[in-house]
């Protein structure tokens, strides 16, 4: 039910609602709008599931920069901070990651070098996770409570949800304690309290079948990568369920080494997505880190063969092929044709449907000679892990008459063909069908004839040809993807629901404000506000609060927002004067104290001026007299108001309000401060006159040495009188 109406929502819409909530949470925390994001999905998600997540992101108004596998996000969170990774040319460091989450179990092997990581293989079990162990506990206690209390828990959804919550808590406690632990739920069903107990040993016996499945994916990735256990540098475990001792024990026993827990078990995937988002964003400067993911399932194409009757197929991307990646297929056709993509190993898929989609290549026409035209088709697994036929082109061969040169040289042709080449050139794909192989053989024969013809007499010149490439339109019919019209309708409905949720939140907030005010004022009327309201008004207000409370739970249970706003306004009309009297009584002494301090400061300055203090002797006498009058008037006003207020009953409005006192402070400051803070004028000291005397009696003056003994010539006796030096002025 939504808004009193029964409605059906698709899985894309429900996921979009979840993403909308996450978006609102992020925007509330960051105080800015959120548009771009990176979303993680389990590595076992198929193409249709990934497209559904992309549609859900669009419904939520998010631009998904990348759909990232959970295991890949964990490897990024692990590797980007490592400073001791081997250099790119050295042997990579192999780390195995185990993610035991709430709903799935994923294992991946990753090769690390400095600045890059490459996923080598993945394995998974979608049916093994924390919720699987919760289900065993719930079934156990449902059976126990049925025998002990005669309760059929599974018929009551609310009771079943409570049992799931308590079982999850019990599971966490058993991970840390091996003793018997109780499970108690009050008023579980029919007002009956239930209780039970369990210990870790009993729990592990009950889960023996699930625990036996732990080694399967571990063995699978080791076989896929052909690695030995000694090649694994470390085994890193994440996920909430990885804390269970039984799971850690089996993983550690399989590899024969201690497990590593350097990553946050709950936040590793989210941190990896955040780092990937920062790498893709131009707003953040992040260390460059290359990520090469893998294709989880082998992907094939099938088509109607032109040479042979029936269907032909080809494996385009084998399992664990690098992604993102593009390949080029060559077909020879005279008319439009359809390619169908599918997963060729149904046993590996978590869902029974292996179809990916159909891709119709249009506008294919034969060559002018009537032969089949050469069509190059580019297939791609993109950054989101989704398969598509991204482009197709028709290669036309046109003969050039003699005497007319070709307008396109070989280099131009090569450039056009290079546009269709792979993202990584380390692999080449086999051609589309048998006709392509035949053409290659003919080309090889032609090349051999040319080599043999070097020693033979010249033959007639072959006509010149030029090549022209024409882009062809492709019509996609993908399995399980919302059409454009349906997607736009979902986006529109999501916008309407967001607005409706906003209005509903505002309505509930208005109702809550009324309820909060009722409880708050009812307590304060007999508490801190008791002295500020007379008994008659208090009884009247208390009765109104009680009536409002009763109305909220009866007629006011579901009213419009404005009704609650009006109801709150009526209550505040009675309660606000009481609150203001309380606030005035608390803040008034502080305001009077501030005014008194200001009066004291100005009075001291006036007294200092009257006492002929040098600091204030520059002030104008008339202005100081005016200040003295202002200060005395303010003192009289303050004393008068304080006396009147002391004689006023607290239940009545105050004689003077805080605003008036602050206005008086401002008035006094404006009148007195410019006069009393006037700076003293600067007095410049008199300039000293300097006189210079010349040499005496026309003789040049010589400076007298500081130490006359040192200035005596050698051989002069101490008692011999020196020649008197002329007097001189020394500056």
C-alpha cells in the first residue's frame, strides 16, 4: 500500500528508492548536491542484472560512473595504499580476497604491481552468506517455540522479523563466546514471553552443510589460475560473516597460513568505491591506479550462417577475460543480419536465463559486383561489465577507372580500420564464419602469386581500387531492460513520490512540534516557569495542553500540515509571554551589570579629567561636561528601572526589557566614547642645532689617540713631556 492505494513496483523502482534515500543521506552529510557515483554489485551479477542497477540509478537521478564488482572494490581499497608493491616489470604480488557478506560468498585472486592491479580469477557462491546462517537459527527457534509454547511463528510476519533480529544478535555473540547464550524476547506473540539458549558448538553442528561449501570457491580460483598455495602472498578476508570462527578456521586450514584482516570488514567495499569515484572525478587528486577486471562468465555470439544452413556460434569472451575490452568480428553479408549474445555455460549462472540480447545490424547491401559485402562488427564488454555490439561498419571496395588516381591511399584505409581495433591488441579474434576463412586463404594465395611473379614477364596491370567505410545502424533488443518510455515514466513517478515524501515529512514534523510543545510546557509550568505565571492562568493553560494532547491521538491523528501549525500557534499565544518573562528575568541582571560597568568606566575618566590628569588634559571641557551629564542621567535611569522592577510581580510583564537596556548601552557608548577616546595630540621635540669648528691657528687637527702610552715613539723616556696637541672639537 502506498498513499492508501495498492501499487506494484518493479525491482528497478524499489532499488531506485533505496538509492534515493542514500543520495539524500549523502547530501545531508556533505551539504551539497550529489550527482555522480560508483555503485558496487556482486561479481556474479549477469548482464540483465547490471542493466537493472543502471536503470535504478537513473531513476534515482544519479549518474553512475562505474558499476564495480564487490571483489574489485576490495582489491582497490587494499592496493592503493600499499607502498611496497613490486615494480611494473617485476613479478606481481598475488593476494587472494575472501568476501563473506550477508547474502553472498565471493573469492577473487588479484595480481598487484606498483600503480596497477589485475584480477586473475573470481569464484562465488550466491547461496552462502550471513543470511544463510540466520535462516538456520530462525528455523531452529521456530521449531523450538512451536513445541515449547505452541506458537506458529511463521504465520506472523512481525514476530518473524523480531526473531530474525534477535537471531542475528545471537549469532554475533556466539562468534565471541563459546558458552551457552540465552535468547529472550518479551511479548513475542499473544503477549507470551519466549526464551531459548544455544552455544557455538551446537550452532556449528547445525551449519555443517553450509560450512562444507566454504572450500568450493577457494579450490575453484586456484584451479582457474593454476597457482600453488605457496604463490599466494596473503589471504585477506572481509565481510560481516567472515568474523565467524568456523569460517575463518576452514579458510586458514585450506591455505595453511594465517589470515590477514588489515581491511575494515564492513567498509572495505564502500571505501573501494569511494576511491574509484575519486579517481574518476576531476575534483580530486588521487594517485593513478590502473584496474583490470575480468568477465565472470564466458560470452558467445550466434547468428544465421550465410554459407551453411543453420546457426553458427563463436565464443567471444572466455571466462576471466580482461575487461573492459573490445574485439572486432568480420562478416560477409548481402543483407541485414542478427547477432544474439548469450552466456554459453548455464550451469555457472545464478539464474536460469542465459540470454543477453539480440543485435540487428541494418542497411547491409551487397557490393556493386553482387558479391557479399565485408562487415566489421565491434563487440565490447564495457567498464560496467555489460556486453554490447558497440558499432558496425560496411567496407565498400570501389574500382577506379584507368587514368584516375585513388583518392584514398592505403594509410587512410588503415586509419579507418584501426578505429575498429581492440582496446588491447594482445589477442585476435577468429573471423565470423567460413566465408571469412576462405577470403583469408584467397589473400594468402594472391600474395604467393605476387612473389612468384617477380621472375615472370610483366602482366596486365590490375585495376586500382579504393576502400570506403560506411557506419551501419544497430538495433538493440536487450533482455530485461526497461524501454525509454517506461524508464522516463519511472523517473517521473519517483519525482512525484519524492515530493509526496517531502510533504508527508513536513506534515509529520508539524505534528511532532505540537506534541513536543505540549510535553515541554506541561513539565515547565510546574517547574522553572511556575513563578512567572499566576495560578488561574496556569490552570487554564494546563487544561488547554491536555485537550490538545487528547486531540492529537484522536481527531488530530491525520490532519493537514496547516492544521498543526495553527494549533501550535494557539498554544504559543498563551505560552510565549510566560517564557518571555522567564527569559527576561534570567538575562536582565546581566544586561544591568553591563550597563553599570560602562557607567563606571566613563565616571572614572571624567574624575581623572577633573583631577587634571595628563592623560586627559587634551579633552574639551564643554564636551566632558556633556559626557558627565549623560553618565549621570544613565545612572539615574538604571537606578529607577531597577527599583521599579524589584517591586514588580514576576507574573506580570517586566517594567524594562532587555532590549531597552541594550539600547541604553548603545546610546551611552555613542555619546561618550567618541569624546573620551579622542587621542592626545603629538608634540614634536625641538630640533638641536649643530655647530662645527674648523682648525685652530690654521693648523690641521689630528685626533688624539685613546692610549697616549702606545702612541709614544720608541726610545722616548717616560718622563719626557710630549708635544702638546692643538685642541679640536670632536663631533
